[in-house]
C-alpha cells in the first residue's frame, strides 16, 4: 500500500491510497464516518472522471481543530481492532 497526500489543510485531507480497491476503502470510509471528529469521508476510484486515475483517492473533513491525519490514524486503528476481533472470534469458533 502506497500513500500520497494530494491536498491537506487544517481540517481537510485528500490522499491517494495505492493498491487498494472498494473492499478496503469501504471499510476505512465506514470507520472514518464512525469517528466522532470526522464530518465527512468519501473516496473516488472512477478513472473516467479523474483523468485515468485508478487508485482510490480518500477525502476527509474534520471538525475545527482536529488534524485529518490524526482522524485517519484513529480510523486505521479501528479497522485493525475490528480485524483482530474477527480473527479471535474465528479462531475461537474453529477451536470449539
């Protein structure tokens, strides 16, 4: 996974996430939307409307005073926690 910041302000971030598709992006967007300080989160993967771009571009808006990179880090930890919980539940289920 390669990350490239396209635009960043105090409360907005646009970042390209190389090598990912809808599967990961929907999970990350969902976690961002559950993050209290995030006011908007979306992504675009449409190459026809974005000049041939195929890697997703994630857009995040946060409340005033909240760095969108911090919100992204918090959401990424949430995705990791969810994956860890799923793994533990799966392993417990197959050991039962």
